C-alpha cells in the first residue's frame, strides 16, 4: 500500500454532553472534516474504559480519540479528571507496546467548540498520515 | 458604463481567480460600505470599494476601469470589515486577472516598472551589477555563511540617487556599532511585494524563488530590511514558498539595540519631528512603537503625532504598486500628509519606508515647502545623531 | 476440537463420579454451584451447552488440587482448558478482571510488526550480555508495572532482583527486546489462536537468540514453556525457574552468592500452583529460603501439595469466591505468626496485594501481611549494593 | 435465549442525508447484517408515517430491536424511543445512528460518506442486540421553584408558577427587581410606557404570597438534580433591616456621598444608601458598602458632642455645603462659633495625622457655615411644640443655648433668661471680635431662636421659686464663671489695674477703655492672650505677657499665642508679679520675680519656684490680670449648694442640683472650661431634663473611644495614597490686624475646602464609609451596620435561569467616540434621557443643556461584526426606530438612521417602520465608519460628524449632528460563564446559554430541571422574552403537576455474585451512589439509584467486572467498537 493512499481510521469516544454535541455543532454549522472518524457516544469521558481503547486498536484503528468536557464543564463534575488518570495510565502501557503517542489522543472539546472538534480530527488525520498505519492493523493485513 | 443590461460573469476564468483569492470571506460581504467609508481615497475622490467587492462576488468586475488599479492596499478597510473580507487579496486577484489573462489594460507606468522588475530585477531598470554600488566606499562586506545578519536595503535605496542615503545611513550605523553584517551578491532581486499586489503573480513567484534560493545557498538566517514591503513579503509570503529565514525591520533592529544600550544617539537634533506610520509596518504588521522609541532616543528631538496616527494612519499613496503609477495632483495622499505635518508645525517628516520617503519628498517639493520641511528616514536621523 | 476429542484426550471417561474432585476443590468450597464432577458428567452426557455456556466454566482455577486427589487421574484442568476453547468459539470468555485489558494486551502482542519498548527500565546497574547463552524471561512485568502501580506491585522489581541474583551468580543473561507474552493466560482461557501465535513469535526469537537455557521468574511462563510450547513449537533449549537454578547452585556451593546478609524474619511460603502441583517444584524455593541467614520458615496449615491457590487464574472470574479464597489464604499466612509471606510467582503477589487494598468489612478486614517474591528476598540478602529492589 | 430481530430505518432527512449518503445502498447493505430482519429507508423518519413504519414492523414482523439512522440522537432519540415504546417494546431496545450531523453534513465525498454511514449503522446494529429492557423509575419532584434573575423574564415566570400556588424563590442580584426593562422608557412599536406596564407586575411579585423575593442576593452553589436541587443563596448585607425600612429615602437624601446611578446609566447620581429607582421592589434602601473605612473615625469619638465629622467633611468634599451645615446643626447648636473658637480635639485625634497632617476640621466647619451665611441662610423652621412642659434656662452662654436647642427640638417650650443686654454669655462678651465676629454669633443664636427658643435679655433670675411659679417644670442653670480671680498682691486694686474679663467685656460692649502705651498682662490662658491681642488693637505700643511658667505649660491655644507674638506682644516667661507699683494712683510698673521650674509634685506637674533675689521691674502703664475666673455666687439664687471650689454641686450623672427639677452645667459646674465642653454639658442636661420630665430613668451613653491606626494600617494607607499636607488658609497680615477687629483668619474658598475635605481618609474608600448619617436620620431605625451576608439554603425541584444580558460597551470601537464625545450615547442612556422620571425629566438634551437639532442613530454597534459579535442583536433596528420617533416627537431635530439591513419582523414592526418613514426620518444605508468632531466645512463646526458610505447612493456621506445614539449590541452577561458552571449548563460560542434544542426545546437546557428564559439565551425583545418566560414556567408547571421525575435508567448496576466489595467504586464516585455493605452475608457494593447519574466511572475502576452501566455496558460498547473496527 502506498503511504500516500493511506487513510487512517479513527475511533473517537466522545462524551454526550460536550464533545458529541460539539461534533453535532460542527454538523449543524457544516464545518467539514475528513471522514476518517467514527464516533462512539459515551455519557462521560470518565466512562471510557481502557479496554475500549485497546479493543479499538485490536480492531485495527490507527488512532483513538478520547474527548469530553473541559474540566469545569463536566456534567458529572469531575469526569475529565478521571478520564485523564485513565489515559495517563493507559499511555504508559501503550508505550511499552511500542505504540506511537499520537495514536491515542485526549482532548477537551466543549459544546460550543464545533470548529475545534473539526480541527482536532483534521490534525489527527494529518498526523496519522505521516506516521502511517497502526502496527496492529498490519497484523490484520498480514493475516488476511 | 453602457446603458445595456450588464451580463454577469462575462469572464468565467477571471471570476474564478477572484473568488478563489477572496475565498470564503468574499462571499460573506454584506455590503455595509464600511470599507468605502474608511478608504483614504474618498478623501480625494470617490472610490467605492464596496461596489468592487460586490462586482467581485457576482463576477461582474469592470476590468477596464481605472478603479482596478486604485487600491493602495493600506489595509484600513480590512482591519474594520465586519465580515472579515480580505479586500486586498480581492484587489490583487482582479489585477492579476487583468495582467495575466489580458483582459482590460495595465497602466503604462506600471507596465514599464513591471518589465524592469521582470527583466533586471529592479523597478528602476538599473543594471543588476550596480545593486551594491551605493556601498562602494563604506567597506560593507559581502555576505558569507556565518555572517550574523544580511542587510537588504530594497531596490529604491539601492539605486535611487536621492534615497541611497537611507541604505548608506544603515551601513554607517552598522559600521559604527561593529555589527557583523553583509550585503548579498548582485544576484538579489526586488522582493516582489508590490508587483505581486499589482497583479504580476508570475513575476513575484520567480523573484521570490530567486531570492529564496539565493538566501538559502548563502546560509542566510537573519535579514534586516529597510522597506516594510520587503519585510511583509519576507515574513508572510516567502515562508509559503520555502523561505526559511528570520526577517527584522530596521526599526525593530535599532529599537532593540537601543533597549540593550548598545545604540545611544548622542548628538542633538533640535527639530520638531512628525512620524508617519507606513501601512506595511503599522496596520499590516502592528509595529508602531519601535520607530517612535528610536526617535525618542535622539536628544532634543521633539516628537509630534499626526491627528490620525498609528492604527488610523493615512497611507502615503505608494502601496499596492501605486508607487509606479501616476497620481494626479489633488489626489495625492502625501500632499494631505505634508499639509497635516505643516499644521502640526513639524520641521521633519520621519518615515520608515522608501515609498513614503519618495512620495513625501515629491509632495514637499511640488507644494513648495522644501524650505521649511524635510523628509527623512528614521535611519538617516539616527546616523545624523551618532 | 469437539467435546468427544476432549474426553478422549483427557481420559475423562475414566471418571468414577466419586465427587472427590468437587470435595477438594477450593472454588466449590465457596461457590456451591461449582462442581467439577458435574462438569465432567455434563461432558460425558454430551451436554455441551450446559458445560460451555455456563460461566462457571471459567471459575476453575486449574490449580490441580482435584487432579492430585483423583483416583482415576482425570486431568480436569486440561479438560477445562479445552472446554474453554470450545466456549471461546461460541463467544464465551468468562468475566474478565480489569475489563479484559490483560487479555487484550496479549492479543495485541500477536502483531508481528510491533516494536515494544519493554526494556526501558534496564539500567547500568545490571549486567546483561548479547552473547550469553542464558536468557532471562522478562514476561509481562513491563506491562504489569503501570497497570498495577496502584496496588504497589512492582513486577519489574522481581525481574530486577532476579537479574541481580543472576549477576551475583556470575551470569550475565541475555534479554529479548521484543519478547511476547508467553500466552499462558490465552491458553488457559481457551484462546488457542492467540496462544499459538505468541508461542510461534517467541519460539522464533529464542531460536534466533541461540540460547541454551531460559530462566523464569514466573511459574506461569515456566510451565507454559516447559509443558505447553512443546505441543506447538520447538524451542531447543532448557528451561528453569530461578528458584531451581538457585537451589541447584547453592546445593553445589553454599557461598555461591557470597556472604548473605542476615535477615531476621519469620516467613511463610506460598506454593504457586504452577510451580507446585503443575511442575512439582516444592523443595527448591524452600531450600533457597533456608539458605538465607536469619530466615525462619514456617509452613501454613495447607502447604506443598495441599497448598491453596491465590484465588484467580488468567484474570478471569475474579469474583467473591476468589476473594474469599484469598482472604482464607492470607488468614492462614497470618496465623503462622510469620512476618512475611513469600511467594515465587508475580501473579500470586498481584492477587494477594489486590485483596489487601480492598476496603474489606468494618469488623472483619482483609488480613494484612507483608508480601514479597522469593527473588526479592534473596536479592535483599545479597551483600554489596544490597539495595532492596522493591 | 430470545432471537434478536432487528429493524433498521434509514432517514433521508429530505436531502439533508440523502443528498450525500446513498441511502438505498446503505439500506441494502444493512439488510445483510446479522440479526437484521428489515432494513428500510424513508424520507422523514421523524414524521408520523416514519414512526408508524417502526410500530408496524414491531407488530407485523416481530422485530424486537430497532435502529434508526438519522440526525443526532441529541435531537430525536427521545422521539424514536417513544415510537418504539408505542409499538410495544421497551424504549431502551433502541439504538440511534447519527448519519446527519456526524456524516452527511460534514462530508461531501458521497462514497466515503456512504461508507461511513454504513459503518455507523453496522455499529448500532451490533450494539442494539446487547440492549436490554430497562425500567424507568420515578421519584417525587419538589414543587418549589428557583427563579434566578428578576427582570421581566424572571418575574413573568415566577408569577406564572406562583399563580398556580407553587412556592417560588426569586433571586435577584440587584437591590430591586425590574431588570433592564425598568430602565426603558417606551417600548416599541406600541410606545407603551415601559414603567407603566412593568410596575404592576413588579408589585405583584413583591406581594405575592407564593413568591419569596430574595433581592440583593446571589446563588452561590447548586447541587442535586431535577426534583431535588439544593441551592445556597448568598443574601448580601444591605445594612438596612428589611423589616423596618419603609422606603422613605431619607437616608439617601442625607447620605454625604454620591456615585453614578447604575439605573440612570451614570446620567444621575445616587447616594451610598439608596433605592435604585422610585418604583423599586422591594422598596427598601440598600447601603452600598464595599470596604471598611481606612480610619477609625477618631475625630467623632474625640468630640465631646460626637459631631458627625465624617459626614460633614464628606459633604464638603462633594460640594454639598448647605447639607454639611445641616449635619453639623444636628448635634451642634453653635457651629459657626465652634468653627472659630473650638480648641478642636477632633483635629488632634484625626487618624490622618498619623499619616501626614490631620484634617483642618475646624476650618472646614467654619467654611461651611460662612458659605451658608454668604449664600443666604434659610430661616430655620420652628419646631412644633409637642410637649406640654416648659423649661427655663438661666444664662445664654454656650451651655444654656445648647440645652435650650436640644430641648426645643424635642418639642419643649423653652425660655432663656439672660441677665445681660444680649444673649451669648461669654461668647458675646468674653471673646474678642477678631476671633468671633458678633454677626457670626448672632447668626447661630438666631437659628436657635428661629427654632422657637425664647430669650429674655436683661432678666436676671434671683429666685428659683419665681420661675417655677411661672409654670416652668425644670430649670437649667448655665450661668458660667464670669468673675475674675484675684491675685492677692499689693497694688492689685490700684487704678489702671484691670481684670481681663472686665476688660474684654467692656471692649466687646463698646465701652471705651483708656490704656497707656505699655501694658502688662498677667497670666497664660486664653483670656490673657485675648486681652493682650485686644490691647494691641486698642493702640497699646508695648504689650508684655507675664507668665510664671514656661511656654510649654502655657494653657492658651498655641496658634493663638503664635498669632499674638506675630502681632508684636512679648512674653516674659518664668516671671511672677509680686507687687504692682503705682505713682499717684497711676500704675507705673510691676515688680516681678524670676521663677524656675521645680521638681514635679505628686500630680507630676512641675511647679514654678521663685528664684531668690531675682526681682526685677517692668515698666508699664496698665496691668491686666488674667489669672482665672470663678463663679460669682452673688449672681445665683441662694438655695443652691456649692462645692469646695465654689462651683455648683450637681449629681455627676444627671447634673441635677440639690433642688428637684433644677439642673446645672457648664462653667458654673466645672469651673472655667472651653466652649465645646460647655455645649456638651448643656446637651447632657437637656437629655437629663427630658428624662426627668418624662419620669424616666436617664440612660447614660458611653463616651467615645478614640482609636489610633495600627502601624500596619498606617503602612497600608501610605501604600494606597500619596501624602498630602493640609490646605492652609490665608490670614490678615499682622500689620493690618492690629488696626482693627477684623477677623484674623480667612475662611477657605469652596475649592480649597473641597480639596482639604478630600484628604479625609474615611471618604477615600469606595462606597459607604459608615459615617452614620443615614442611621442618624432614619426614623425607622432600620440602618444596621452590623449586618452580615446570610447564606440561605433552599430546596427546589426545578430552576429557571433568567439572568438577562449586558449592554455592549461601545468604547471598544474607538472610531465611534463613545466616552470621548459628550453627546455620543448608548441606547440605554438615551432611554433614561427620554424617561419622564429620568435625569432630564424626559427632555432630550445635550450635555450642555441645549436641545439637539439633529440626531444620528447608528445601528449594529458591536453586532453583526466579526470583530465584536457576529450575531444580530435583534432589537436594535426596532429600538433605533423608536429613538427616531421620540426625537421627532419630543424635539424639532432631524433624525438619521444609519442601518445595514432593517429587521422589522414582529407584530406591528414593519408598520412602525413605515410610520417612521412617514414621520420624515432619514434612512441611510451604510455602516458608520466614524463619528468625529473634526469639521471640514463651516456647517460641520461644533457638530459631531457621522461618516458612512450611503451604499444606495454609492457616495460617502458626512452628516453633521448634535447627538449620536449608538444601538449597542446585547451581549452575554460578563459572568455567564460562572452561572453556566454553577448550574452545569452550557454556553454557545457567542456566550449565551445553550438551549436543549434550538427549535424543539428552546427553553430547556441539557441539564434536566434547569430552564432558561429571556435574553440570557439570546438577544430578544420583550414580547419574545415574556413568551419564553411563560414557556419556561409552563415546562416547570407541567413537571410540578406530574409531581414526579423520571430517574435516569441508564445507571450503574452491580452484579452481586461477582462483586467482592473492594470499595473502589465507592472511592471514585462523585455522587456517593455506591455503598459497600454486607448483604446476604457477603460484602458487596450496591448503588443508590436516586444518586447515580450514570457517568460510569465506577465501572472503569471495578477490577472484577461486577459493575456495569445499563445501556452502556462493556458488551454494548465493545460490540459497537468491534463493528466500527471492521472498517479499519
């Protein structure tokens, strides 16, 4: 596969109250972004279990985005703090696995930041394009 | 305009160029007329910026009109536009359509300058080899890898006998302060900022590429410029084409030396000096304080301000390629400026741009004020005060 | 593989339905619905659904207590393992502890193209050699390190201690920069596919490394390499648990580690199921313990062959029954009057530590005792630089 | 196990989805997915026929799982859940795929968008098969409601809800409800008077039995959730007792400080104690106290009559000189006198003195009364007699006058008996004119007489009985100590030896006194100095004061001594006369002896001792003895008892003499003292007499405690303010002084006085500085400076947020000249200008008071401009038109509307626009570039020139006008961010609060139970605001009438077979929902469903997998992830 043709696939876990709504706002405002992302709606970024991220990588996702409210906006008060702790720990594990840092992205995008959401996706797609497909995806292809 | 109904979008190709240049914001214009109302041209004659934008939206630009060439790209309108329309880009695109697609006509004066620039790399049509002649007796060394800064004086101070003093002043100051600077070889060409605004995109591209390659091959890391126009294009336009060097305007450079304490003008200039903000230093690049800092550092110099200083500063009339075109008497902004300076009792108009210098000097002469009013580049004043 | 094959392979048909398995089964003691006998009976009757769709299938600790008592020598753990493979095929995975992260990591490690950074912890303090013919198996420790940091388990501490011991023995082992999970948990949860891939990756690397011996700090890796790999891959080298290596060296020369520091401690020892009942290694660790001056070893009520499992295997079905087992075992340890519980398996330690940070009941808190791996204890006793590598 | 039968419905959403996503292809593909029984696509799934498709399939095809792929679930998930439920399935057996906002609207590549839609739907299909039916539970809803914001929106909502007999707490930050609408003059397009339609509503709110109004309060904390919110409200201290205040406004009137009135947009001033506007609800005053004053008000405490120095000094600072006099007269009957001759203990105590120099309090006092006199003092209004009893005062000196003054003001009939020819006592005859001009004294006494005090001169009182016989019920003896002390030296009775008091009396009453060219004065008190200075003025060439101690011991006012010396008098210190030498009955000199200061005696005072053999002689022509005064018993009724010192004996507390009903005070009791002490005594006697006459016990007020600033406090003050010494006063030159009796000290000019008063530390703080003037005048005794903020805890079930908007500050657009040119106004300022109750009483006037001849109205100031606010503020076009109308109606001025687009969309709005066109308003289409005063033509001179392109003419226009009104944008409250966080609601990019759905749920927020109304959601006009408030009220009422709230079904659940009670869930939960406890013998966690919010963090930390979040289980999400990953 030519690197130029590589279209990274991103699975995003977005909190219902902020980032999911921000993605909705991007839609309402017709702010376009690359179609490489698939959103899984969760109620809170603090709900994102490390296994969701690992499973996404197992499935061959090139990148995973975990996004939710800003610290002070959380519908559940401190979900982002819990999410941060989860991501920090998971990052260490993924590091041992040799996974590039860029593949797991943590963002805080509030309801009003539709444009930011689109920008995050654009950025992530660009970054992933430069670092290429996920090593786990290659596994799938190798086996296929 | 003819009586017949206008056909919208007669030049599809040109329209596309303009829409592309104006981008999304062009479509956003809601015709409030603020641009017209802040445009300095309306101090001297009617120039309906708003109408041109609307024509651009519809693809109905009258390419034959002299309005195509009127805009001085002073940015007064862009700064205030409630919808963020990049009016200068639109103007540039219209000119480009005329210049490159051959619809309408390029004014003669501009055509000659454009030809000179494209041919010999400077608007004056001078020999490229003579580019550094101004510095012959000043022991300025040629730039070599490792030299700290490159001094790039702009074509006008390089060639124009009356403006050479600007470049020579800079060299004098640099020599005095033992600054490790050099001049680039005579392969250097005009920066291309103005000719690009005048619609000659291809010329600009080749000039820029020439200079970028030249700088890169000589290992240039820092360029000090005398012209805000060079500054603007080096800073904002060259990087997109691969230019990777730092650019500093001479006023920024000198102000930083003053702050550091290494430059201390000591001779008194007991004159009332009024400073005119160049559009490309001020509105385009937000540099307002550095030039004033320099002037304040000169002993005995009395700094006065124009009524519309800084953000509201009036253009000299030389931007956007207008420096090469004829402006009728009575329509010259520089005349207004000189009048204002006289009202403020200024002895000297201080400038920081070669275009301003040319325009104001012309106005002072043609208005018969040469006895009472001088026009000087800030660097000339500094050199004088050393 | 179908049910019939499993019955054949594990000689299940010899079952006398005496129920001894169930009566000695530690799980069955707390979980009345768990019955090895019934599971075998279901198999023999051909009731596949009842066997493999029951979540209890994943409750078996595969601790080999049943087999050790079975008059017909039915290999119940292997029977369960194979039944689990069928269950996996039908989408049953048991309830994975820690949300299944550990299982997922094993699967991720099957990817051929990953470039792990598993040896970043390695410092100048330890001597390793590319040319060595002894390999120290690092295993899951680099992953456990961050995952279990909140229960203060340092799996890498055990690895480092083992390195220190090896160095003291004059061995500068080789470490593999890209070794994979041994596949133990995958195998025992019935994920044969993952196990096979991991085994192949590992075998290939070991072959390439050209070593003669692999030393393990983890009985699970040891068991897997020793008993399970040969069914799938050819390793062509010897494997040994560090306790065996130590016992062997000390047996030959009691001062092989130099003069050991005195550690005045009363300790008790937890036989890991894999090391004990699976592989019959009971004496070696005890001999090592006895070689440390000042250490007084006391045995728990159940030890050796009768030793009780730490309560969880392969990170599945870590339920209240598991917890009760752990509690029971910790109580036994405390009851000995020992100051420290020594084990020789990082996973035993993980599970015990996990239980000890539990909130517990107000009136009946989880028994607490200091817990340490045998390797750490030995490393602490080793003289110079005798920093405890916790 | 039940068979999963899934139905999938793909919505076209017209072309919104179908225009980008190939829905047919998607539907075909989805049909091939596992468990999918039916896959349909339809134009509008949210329509009834669309929903019917689902219901029909549930019935006919037996589908038991439903997936709809359409817009965002945040929009229509509830719709389809309802449809599924109506179809007979549990509503949670439903999954939503968002292929519009997340797909068709953000992508344009049809193929990729179609693929993405497939992925999203596949994921939904995989997930839905794991869904389980969930039970929706309900808990009671607290029917009490919190409304935040008391503008028209909040009031309307509160009234609607309260009218349904539900308790409403209305919290308003400002002292009064009313919001911006109360500031408006007339409302477009009907031109109703805003106040007229608003105030009845305000009053309803104020009196409603079901509304508890918490004005001047702010919500501090909100916890809980719909049905049971717990709210903490900070009720700020008003420093006014709400139950006592009657809203009379006296406090504001008397408040010495003024600040810009917020209500009047700074066009008028208000007091620090204030009621923001006449119709305020609650109609009670608020004291705007922002910080503690910097000084300890030691001046007031040091003053024997506790004058409100802070108050009058501050009034002087504000230029309110008459009011300053009023404040003084409240406590002091003789301010003019005290402004001159008081020894001013206040100044000595002044805390500013610790910092640089004390305030010239006496000088300021004098200035105020002098100013009043100069400008024409208003005659005092006689006090109505309210008490039957008559009181007699004997003696019209300071104590008698003070006693009379206080009693007459309490409603007694008071008569003063003065033995001399004129009232004033020692003030009249003892103090020389150059210190206290007679006119000044007469003015103070005149004021007392004007109040109703009768003064009978030349009426000595010999017997007390005769007074009682005249019906007087009490007597005050204030006869002073007017007799000179004798020295007892030889020659004292020689002619030419005078006693100071006699001397001064003679001079004061115009009796000619002949003196020689050399005069000696014996003594060091004020009388001595006065006598010396008077002697000088009478032409004596050589005045010598002989004093037996040194300068430091001299009791006279130091400045007086200094002035005396300036005027040429000499002092012989440490000299005592032993003998007066006379020749032929003419004094020729005095023989003195040198003294030296001895060792301190028991009292610590050093006594002078004669130096033996140091006698010397001073040659003089006259000697004036000024060595002290005593009470002249001969002048007093015989019945009275005396002390050993020859003064009247009185009860030290009540000042009653030995005779019942007879009181005494001043010098006659204390012996010679100063004016202010005498006034204090008179005032005290007045209190005592009042108590006596009423038969009450005398309540004794504690004396003031003079406090000093600590060193830290001084440092703090120094850091804040630069040192500035007192403003000096000019004085007559000594040469000119001695030629007459003109007053020596001049008074301050008004500017100087204001400057000096501005140094007062107390008045340098922001807001109220507790001068207590309001407390003094408050008849209801409502002022309470000890009040503190109260935290009130409320329990409510629902909340309505109606916090309104801020007006955009146009000064950020420098080109428009706001704050630079006087006559550039904002809309709200203009509203106040046209309001009849406003600062100009409804006249449209320029700052200089002229009526404008032309007015420009500039639209879109800060609106529709990406440099400020991109949105349209919606109301400006209409209020701009209204302004033009008012300009045309109220003045003869031309009106120019500078607009970009006219937006006249409401009821009667377009008609109003048409009407304005008929009224001759000029409409210019173009955005104004600048407002300037730089004239080009003569016509433009003195005008404001509005520059714009008239885009319809294609011409630049310069319109010279007198007034420019900027139609300023409405913007989100500056603290909207804080409020949003408080209530866990969200804001849009423009800063306003976000509604749950812009079209279908415009007053709800994403937070259940919190609703928004009015301009806090977006700019809107009054009708829309009221409609929205009613909508919000309707929402709340429907919840109340239902009485219960549905609990989140998607919450945590614990599998007790797995859980072993490790407690990690308990540790992480923010809402205390999980609790670990023994259940059936085992330690397990269980979830309190009322507390659980379903955030899911417990499931993440659960090590065993015992905890799951319903509807967001691991299986469900992993199925979705796995399905999405198939595309990877």
